[in-house]
C-alpha cells in the first residue's frame, strides 16, 4: 500500500494527495444511507476519469453531491479544471463556456436544454480493482477549479484555485471544526457544491480529512431531517441564514447535531440564538469569499468579533481591507470595512465600502437599512439597494423590495420612518411574492433591478 496522507504542503512541495484521511477504509461519503469508503470512492473517480474527453476544463453540473465529488476529482485527475458557474441557469453556463473555448459540460442527469459538449457520467459504483491501492498525487500548482462570484454586485468574476491553495484554505476549516466537534464527523449540507462555500465544506473537507459528506442535497426542512437521520453522529449541518430560518420556522424535529455552520450572508443573532436553543448545538459562522476562501470564524451568540485563522492577517484600507493568507499567492483586497481587535487576531465587520451611503451630508449603510426593513413585523424577506442612475439632482436613489403578505407599501414606509432618517427612505418600495435568491440565498443585482423595473 502506497497511501499518502500528509496534509502539510511543506512536506511535499511539488505534489499533494488527492485524498487524505486515516486510510482506505475510512468513509468518504454516505450514499442512499450506506457508507462509501475511500477505496470505492477512488475506483469511482478513476472509472469516470477514464471516460472524460480531452480538454482543459469542464463545467461540473452534477446535481447529486456524491456525483459532483466524484466528477470533481475525476476532472482533477485528468489534469483539467472544474468550472464553477455562479448558477446552473443556462445563460450562466453559456457565459462560462464561452470564456473557455473547447471545454465540455459534465453531469449525471439528462438536462434540458442540453449544454454544448455535454458528457454524462457512467453509472456508479464502479468495480474496485487493484489500482485503488495506489493513492493519486496532484501537482500542487495545478489549477483544479475556477470559481465565479455570485453576481450580487455585478457580472460574475472568475477566480482561479490551485490544489495547493485549496489544501491551505481547508486546513483552517478542518482545524476549527475539529476543535468544536472532534476528529471525525459527518456533514449534511443544503448549499450547492458549485458555490465556494459548498466547495469548501462538502468537497474539500471529505477529501482532506476524516470527514464524510451526505451524498444527497436536501432543501426542504423535512428533507434535511431525513438526510441527517441517514448519517451517524457527530453531525454538522452546513446551511445558510435563509435555509436556517425556514428550518426553524417549520417546527421539524432534527436528530442531535454537533454543530451548525453558516455563511453567504450575515446571521441575525436572534436567529442564531433560536436555532441553538432548538437544536442544542453551537451555530458557527465562517467569513470568506470566492476570492479568498474562508479565513475567519465566530459564534454570533457569543461574540460579534470574527477570529482569524492561523497565518491570516488583515490590513484595513480606506476602500476596504487587504487580506494575506496561506492560500493566497498575493494579497487580496475586499470591499469589507473592518476594525482590528486583540492585537490583530480578531476583527469587527463594519459593512462594505459599496454599501455606504452619503446623502446631504448624512451617512447610512445598505446592510443596516435592510436589517431595519426585515425587523418590521410582517416582513418575511426584503432587501434595500441603491440604483445605478442618479436622479435630476445627481443623487442615486434608494429602492427596496419586500415580501410582506398582508402589508401595504405605505404601512412599511410608515414603519421605516420611525427607524431611519427620512433621507434614506426607499423610493420606490415594491411588494413582491418572492425575492430572486439563488441556491445559496444570495441576490444577484441584475435580477433585483429587473424585478424593480417590473420585468421579474
């Protein structure tokens, strides 16, 4: 057996293992209630890799989480990059494929419309052969993924990830969760693996540590409960604030949890407290981006401060914050504004540079305005944004969308008048049946503007 499990990049500067953990019989995933060990998983990866076309990159569109995990590794094993569009909408897929001429699409299901150069995965599981005694090693600088931002602030942007950078970023997540729940645990997630948060928690965790992931992708509260019951304890539920709110309000009982993990949007402290009370487990948040991957964490019911992972440093700037981290080849500047605490090992988030508003010498933030909109009784969902074009006075107007059955626009505006400066009252404010949230609960700006214009 020539298995290699060293996760330290310095110990292997040129090649890093495709799969880590404690050995060939450790569980990588749970599929239909049954464990899939590392040996079977690698057999599936090699079987898929042997049938992939020659190309530089592939758009990984697998719906089932286990199929995605296998396809991801098969693409990597072939020396190709996984393209991760911001959504699986046909337009988003077409745009990514246009950026990478000669690439192909990969999935386990028939799709309509069918993407160009679409390749269907073979049936799994594959036969296990003698070759599974050889553990694959990957060039540390191989580009294994190109992730696209959600488009919440404009057109999705591409960000390249090497195998070394993924190993480095995942080390912080593994360390944080091991400190909370122990060396081995099972992950159930509502987020798609194509999103960088889903990639880090449901692909990299099971690849790099003694972590197993539930192969399904539950969405509705009852499905989440079923998925959790299908894996043994300790269980970690990976979720978003939008999905957690639906789960809490459903009243569905869950099996015992070791922890809940959230990202993609700020977690309201009152929701975190309610979830912890209901499920008897800590609610942990992680902070990161497609550009940086996760680099900080907190428990919002215990502290508003974010604590940096080892090796990470922040440098506040007038227009954002510069991040240095082990997974970054060069510093990255994000639009988030922070203040440093505890000798630079923790920070308080003060908003985003693009969210700050100044009208007639008065200041506010879109995040705070949205929070006040959501605090109005009867408002189930909502968002406040600033329009692109200035009015006749040169001021970019503030607008809002709200999901509030039983309320009128006038009643919502009256409630806001008691909470915010009249200069920042949203006009227009439009009532809608639902906000155009994507699979992780984010709101693409183009979809919001279309809804405001009556095109949604």
